[in-house]
């Protein structure tokens, strides 16, 4: 008997008798049914069919959650598998990095910068900005002080910087007789209450001389009198002493300051307070990076 060109289905010859037609139709129908099933081998929701030859198909059952469709190791058929490129990120600020496989680098601390380091597994790390002789903002905050109490700024003085600039802004007091006072803070932390040395002077406009206010040995640094405006404090922090200058916008005066008797070593921060009533303001602390 004759067969079809593509799937070799059996069909009656042109010379076959009509009485054999029913049998021929059944034979052809069975062949078609078998072929159609072969072309649609899927049995379950999610199944995928693929060709194994130009005329035959096979079934790939649905994979598990998270798997991706890929080509098998022999390059002959599709299969489900786990990809090595799934993200390792888990937390806000994570970075996608790589060592011998995909890796996660967690977000760094505030103020740190991304730095190349071949000793690290991924070749990257978060680190403090490298020194280069530039000012780096360490902390910015506000203060509101009442007599004998104050606002503290701890952990702003570290070994990262030797010199610091403190910028006092928008300073105002409830009375003109108020003074802004500053005490250094030890590890602990506790406030130092001795060995403060200062000398001050005022530039008199229209004169070739300036007024000298003398020197004192106090329990704190007095930064301003009749407080308003702001000022700048620049000092060098060493292991044994702390010394620098403060300029008061309110008094148009400069102050040479020092912590005597080697008392400046280990200072971690400072306290701002008032001599009598409330003083408010804003302060920015900058560190001068070591070259």
C-alpha cells in the first residue's frame, strides 16, 4: 500500500477495491493519532516540548521554583537548572561584586568611600577617605545649652586627623550677658575641667594697635562674650597637648588657646555649654586629612 511523504502514513493504493475502504480509513486514522500525540508529548501543566529530530518531539517536565531553562552539558537538549548568576544582594546599599563567583559587598559606614584593595577577597572594601591635605566633614549638628549642662559631641576627634576646624554658625543667646563655653571630653567619656589656657586680643579699626586682654588659667575655654553670630576654632591635636586659635564674630576678637600640662592627649570630643541661660547654634566639625 502507498504511504504519505512526511510521516509514512499508510493509505490505499489507487487500484484498491472500495470494499477495503473502511479498513484503510481506520489504519490511516490510527497513524494520524499516533503522530499527533508524538508531536505533543506534554502531559502536565508547565511541560515544554522540543524536537529530537525533524519529525519527533520529546517532553521536558516543568522545573522547580527559581530554576532557569538552559542547554544540557552535551548541547543536545534543553533542561532546567540553577543559574550561577543569581543575585547575592540582600540588604539596602549592597554592591554586586565578584571573586571566583558572584559575591555581595555590604554597604559601608557613613562617610567611607569605595576603595580598591587586592588583599580583599573581592578586591574592594569600604574605607575612610585617603589623606590628601583636604578638609573632610566629620560631623554637623546643633546645640542648645543651659547653665552647667550642655550638648556633647563625642567621637569626633580621632587618629585619622591631626588638625581640626570647628565652624560655629547662627549662635544666639537669650541674654547679652551669656558666654559660650567649651570643654574637651576624655574617653569614658567625661569632661575635662582643668588646665585650659587662653589669651585674647581685639583688633581696633582705624588704629595701628590692638587691645590685649591678657591670659588666664581656667576650667574651660570661654569662646564668646555677649553671644551672637558665630566663630571659627582651628587647632592642632597631638598626643600630649592641644593648641590653636579661635576667632569670635561677636567680639571681633581672637583667642590663642591651649590645654596645658599634657592634658590634651586622648581627647575624643567636646562639650558646649553656657555661662547662665540658654544658647543655641549650629556647628560643623572638619578634619584636615594627613598628606
